[in-house]
């Protein structure tokens, strides 16, 4: 009976030992934070896979089964897909009309909309209300249920035209029903692969959580070394020592795991919108994967307990592997830092000789070297500041400044360990954001065009039927000039573009009616120069007088161009409504180069995800390094506690903590962000096409400042409490 209860007794010993040892409370908090961070990271990984799986299932369920792929099946409806946008964000518009009575409904629709009505996703109805979305595609008669959406926040519209003949039979599909595999429309067309998201979660969440776990396990190493040596002297086996350590870490690991599971339990019952990204998590996906993320949470708890039990082992010389690190600073590292920055900023381009892969390889090596040496520079700066503080403290009699200055001077290595993880985390987040924002030349040109033009010019696909064009033009407000643009590409690939418009429209762009001069990419009117740049391959565009509705039949591509007579912004929402209700189901209303802008918006969305995961990862890394530094500061506080007792001034520790904790962290934040800006220079070259994200930088700055002041406050309070409990000891 006693043999069977021995493991339980050993774990009880470990639990009580963890409570009674010096610094046990801080270690308990560290293990709770580690288990929470690791559980959150693993849960995020599991829920990412669940979200992709749910999206794929719902996308496949609503995809049309084309009649041509199964001619034996009954044709039930006409189906045509197109795109529209609100606020530069693109979404799918599905024009659909039943061909038979009792035709099956698309998933998510409760009834067929009446002719001239639309059914919108809840997110589209909410976000597009100010853009006239409730009437843009016909009167909105209902909302798409969640099972018909790839994700709860998807923007989607089903439209039944007032007249079925409005649907272009040449471009529309005759369908037999729904359930074709793959992704044919909606948000599923623009999402990154699961591999990319999983890699981001692993790099920005899981790895910092594992780092926090290692730091938490290492805390209190000296105290546990004594305990381990005592158990070894008593003849305890490795298993017995592991059980004692397990008993010490089991409760905080369980508490941390429970805290880490709380968001998943919450998200399994209600729709949760993630900050920064505006992504709404499907509660159905979370609930469906409950067993998987519970197993992941259990695995996280086990990892923390095993790390605390296994990593603390006795060496043959009687010591342990976990010892408090020294405070020495590598002398040569600070000298390497400026050369590393110079090599990273100036070296990749001349050394790569135009090879993109070699460019990124050299650049990545320089970034790694820069981030590895920056903490030592901060440690050197803190040591130099410490000397000045020590001199000032001696001169002025400020005991807190004197003590802090001497400690900073003699322990720069501790400062390096305090800021190393923070600097690496800032660099990692910055690099991930920059690489995810890289745009090709086409994307970059489209974004530049959008910045120059705004809403001053729009192009639309012109249908063959002149009566539709006339009906559309009749809906436009006064002051909007319309032009018919025709493009033709010959056998040699050369494009010839001509524009036809009435005399009044030509005069609005400062052209005479008798002999209208052509325009090109150097035209002083930015609207005309951008049209030439995007539609004529840089060649001049000819002009002629004629009605807009009488488009010549020689063109391969026909467009309507809309300009304001006075160069003002156009009423985009009104134009889109007229286009979708009068012109065609696929009007393609966009500014020149607009087809490329969807990619730039998607890249901006990646930056939001990087900001979200980056802030979480930096928080985990900051907590890890801060807890480690607090442990070091507690040891330091115990050594100077008599000073607080003898002087009776507890505020001395506010000053000491400000210099030894707050200052290094703020220096790390400032120099980390500044270095990140330097390192971004090669990637922001137009050839590479990366751009820093303001949202990411602001999120990083706020997180770093909050962490720095939180560590300072906690360290100060901890030191004061240590002093209040201090009493003379024989050691």
C-alpha cells in the first residue's frame, strides 16, 4: 500500500516545496503564464485548421454543379458570378434565376428572392449600409444564413434580376444544383493557404510560448538545485526527483491550461471577432473541433509539466544543469553591430547581382546577425549609463541611483538577457510583416495609381446592347461625362486604343471637337495619363467625335469611361448601383488598374494578421524575459533589503527598478523599432515592393511600452514586499 502511494507522496512534497521556497510565488506565476501561452498557441493552431476545413466544406456545398458537366441531370437555374466592392474591398455577387418550379435554393437562402430583389450576407448588409448596398443590387429582402457563407464575416450577395434576360446567357452557367468541389467564388478565392497561416502561428505564437516555458522552468534554479542535491544525497532515483518536480509544476500548469482554454470555450458558443483583423470566428467550427483542441490543451499541460520535471537533472559531478547565468557581456558583439547593419542595408544588392534568391539569403543572414548583436549594444549602453548613475549617486547622495548604477555597471549580461528576446521578437514580427507585404510591380503600380486618382475616373465593361448603355447613362448624375473606349490587339501583340465621345465630353478634357489631340502617359491630366498607362501599353490614345452608344464593331475590348467635368470625385456608390441594375451583371466598375488592387488589399490583410499574432508573440516573449528579470531583481532586492530597512525609505526601489528594468526595456523598444526601420530599407525598394505597416508598428510600440511599465511596477512592488519581510539571516 505504501509503495503504491509513494508517487503521490512525492508529488505532495513537491507541491508544498514549491509554495515554501523563496521566489516560489513568482515561479508559480511563470508556470501559469507558460501553460496559458502554450495552450493559446496550440489552440490557435488547431482552430486555424478547423476554420479552413469548415470554409472548404461550406464553399463546396454552395458551388454550382454545371449542367454541361452532367447533361443527364435536370437544369434548375441560371447562375452567373461577378465582383463588386465597397471601400476597396472586393466581394462576390451571384446573379441567379430559377428555371423550374421548386428549384433547389443555394445553401443559406430560406426562400427564392422575388425578381428585382437581393439577399445579402449579414456582414455586407452591415458594412455596406452607408454605401447604399441595401438597394444597389435591388431591394434587399433577407440575409444569408451562416451555412451559406464560407465564414461568418464574408461579404456576399445573391441577386435575382428583375428580368431573367438581364443575365448574359453566353457567360452564365446553367446548373443542376449545388455541391461541386473546390472554391469558385467568395472569400475562399483570396485566402492564404493553411500552410502559410500555420507557419505564421508557429513562428509568432508557438515558438515564443515554448521560450516562455523554458524560462519558467529555469526560474528558481538555485533553490531547486539544492533540493535536487539533497534528494540525490538521500538516494532518490531520477524518477523520484521527477515526481517531486512534477508535483511542484502540476497545479500551475493545470491553472494555466484552464485559462488558455477559456477563449476557445467562449468562441464555441458565440461568434467572436478577432481584434485588428475584423475576422469573425465561426462558433460552429470551434464547437466541431472541441475534441481536437482539448487534446491539444492536454498536450500543452503535459509539455509544461514534463519540461519542469525532465529538464532539471543531476550531472555526474553532483551539480545540476540549471544554474543562474552570469552577468558578463561578450566584448566583441557590440563592435559587430554597426557592421552588421551596414552589411544588411547596403550589401545584398551589389553582392546578389540581380539574383532574388541570393538577395534574400544575404539579407536574411544580415538581419540575423544584426538582431543577435543588438542586445549586447543595449547592455553596453546600460553599463555606460550605470557608470554615470553611480558617479551621480555618489555626488548627490541619492542611494537608489547609486545602487542601481553599480548593479547596472557590474551586471550587463543580465540586461542582455532581459532585452534579447524582446529585440528578437520585434525583429521577427517586423520581418514577417515586410515579407508578407511584398508586392509585384503590377500591384505596386496599381496602388500608386489608386493614390493618384482616387475616385476621379472609373471604367466599366460596355455591353453590346446599346439600349442598356443608354439606360445606364440616364441614371448618371449631371456633370458626369461618359466616353466609349475601344481596344484592339493585332497579331504582333500591339494594342491600339481609341476613345469616342460627344463634343461636350471632349471639351471637358480640354480637347477640340474639330481635331481632338490624342493623349498618352505624359498627359498633364492624371486621369488620361493613367488610362493610357493601363490600357494602351504606353502608346497614344486617339480621340474622335461620336455617340457613346454607337461603339465601333472593330474593337476586341469595349469600355465605358466616366469622368467628372470639373475633375471632382465621382459618386461611386450611385454609379455602381446604376451599373448593376441597368448595364449588366458583370459591369466591372473599377479605376484604371483596379483589377490589381484586390491583391494589395489582401496583402494589407496579411499585415493585420501579422500584427495580431506578433503582438501576442511579443507579449509572451516579454512576459518570459520580464519574469526572468524579475527573478534576478528579486535576488538583487534581497541583497539590498537591509538598505531599505535601515533608511526606512521604500521608494528607493522605485528608482532602482526604474533604472534597472524600465530603462533597458524602453531602450530595447526604441532601438528595436529604429533598427527594424533600418533593416526594412532594402525591402522597401520598388523592385522588392515591401512596405511597412503603420498598424503593426503602432501595435508593437504600445505593447512594448505597456510591458516595460508593467515590469517596472511589478518589480518595484515585489522589492518593497521583500524588504517588508526581510530579517537577518545567517547566510
